[in-house]
């Protein structure tokens, strides 16, 4: 599928199956989301530009490689996107963080914003938008619109599960934003939930209902 990368690494797929299991504890669900966040971060940063720098080892001078440009911005959509954050910050500890508070109205399924705080120089940085679930894509589309309004130009979207309907909507609203996901599920149900999915990611992560 154009514009979408499915991360089919066996470790990701194994952990995802554990997360889908309705018997998985809150603690286990959160731990697995953190671990998969790390693995997805590894994949989504695979093609970051590199520059050469001269360093000196205890033996001699040499040219080493370092990531070029300004530090990344990680932009989790609250609440569930926060589940990816720790794992990704473990790999990219100097990243900046933009918090985007959105909830989905249960009737209209439209995204309602309640919080937004981002670094001021988004235009100079690559932004990874994080949310485990891409269902209708209303939340992802709204979050990306908001980041673009604030200057972001280079964005990537990272999720755990995507519905085909959500991929189509996000790709048509923001064709410049590539999607990384661990799986593409069958469909949305009448309430906008992903099937087979894993239920409500925020509730499972925080033990709410
Ligand atoms: C969930 C999920 C996504 C959104 C996806 O959030 O974490 O943000 O739904 O659905 P969409 O693609 O149809 O917009 P929710 O609104 O339940 O908020 P929460 O994370 O605070 O529980
Ligand atoms: N949000 C979730 O948390 N799960 C879904 O299946 C759809 C939206």
C-alpha cells in the first residue's frame, strides 16, 4: 500500500499478539506498548540523514557518523500516544516532545482538542506523530493539521494498528505524511472501533473504563 510501511518484524508481531489478548493486564499492556514503541522508533528513523564528523579515539583520528540536523520532535496524541513515548525517548533521548490532547467524541467520532504544547521551531525539525490507534483517522488528521499550522513540514505518523478506512482518510488529507504501523486490521465497527483490534487503547493502558 502506497505511503504505508507495515513493520512485520517478528518481535513486533509477537508483542502485538500479546497486547491484543483481552486477558493481558494493564501493567503488561503498558510494558508491551513501551517495548513496541522502541522497535517502531528504530524502523521509522532508519533513513535519517547522516553527516560525517572528525573524532579522536584513544588510538587515532577518524571520521565518525552522526545524525544531521536538529533533534526530532516526538508528538504523542493523548492519552494512548504517551504509551510510545518512554520507549522512543530511550532510543532518542535528546528528542523534543509536543503534547497534543485530543479525545474522540463518542457520538460524532470527531476529535476534540483540550491541550496543545509544542516546541516553537517545528519548521526546522522532523516530527513523529504517535498514536497506537488509527481508526477513523479524525484524531490523526486534526493533530497533523494543528502541527502544520504551527509550522511543521516534515511529519511521519506512527501507530500500532490501522484500519483501512483510517489509512485512506489520512493519506487523502495529508498525502505527504508516511504511515508506519505494526498491522493493518480488517475494518471499523459501527462505533468506530478497529476489528479485530485490541479495544480501547487508552483504557487498557491506564486501567480506566
Ligand atoms: C483513541 C486513540 C486515538 C483515537 C483513534 O483515543 O488513542 O487517539 O481514539 O481514533 P480515530 O482514528 O477514530 O480518531 P480516545 O479518543 O479514545 O482518547 P483517549 O486516548 O484519551 O482514551
Ligand atoms: N480508539 C481505540 O482506542 N481503539 C479503537 O479500536 C478505535 C479508536
